[in-house]
C-alpha cells in the first residue's frame, strides 16, 4: 500500500463510515434511520433497529413508540403508510395521533405496560 492509501484506510470520513454501516445493517434486515431532533443539539446521528422478537414486542411498546402526528381528521400519506408498515413488520409500534386525547391514550397505554 502507498502511504496515502494506508492513511485513507485509517482515516475515513464520517459519511463513508455511516454509508458502510447502513449497508451492513440492511444486509442483516435491520433499519438505520437518520435521527434529526430540532431544538436538541448534539443528538446522535442515526437510529439502528433490529427486528423485535414477538415475545418482546409488548415490553418494547411500553418504552418506545413511533408517533405520526396529524391535524385532526387527517390520515397518513401513502408513503407514510408504507414506512409505518415497514416498522410494524419489524415489531415496532407506530401510532397515528390526530388529537390530544389520542396522544393521551398512547401515553396511558405505554404507562400501563410498565
């Protein structure tokens, strides 16, 4: 190896490390999603999710949910529905919330599972 080639292999850019990691996650049937949280500086870059075994799904649902907030009466778009189904197929709970009362029901259900 040339010196440049050796250094390139030792010092990789963040995007290249992330890209290779994403490919590895995908080969395992996992999902890797960019994590962006406006108003919260210094959050991690990504969330990596492996499918949840059936027996663990009720436990995980007590601690972690995906929530899609919509205006009252609105429904998810077709692309959103597809993404929700992908996450559900991995065993994650995805809620569509269009009111404060619906959000309260989600939180009450989570609390009941703890």
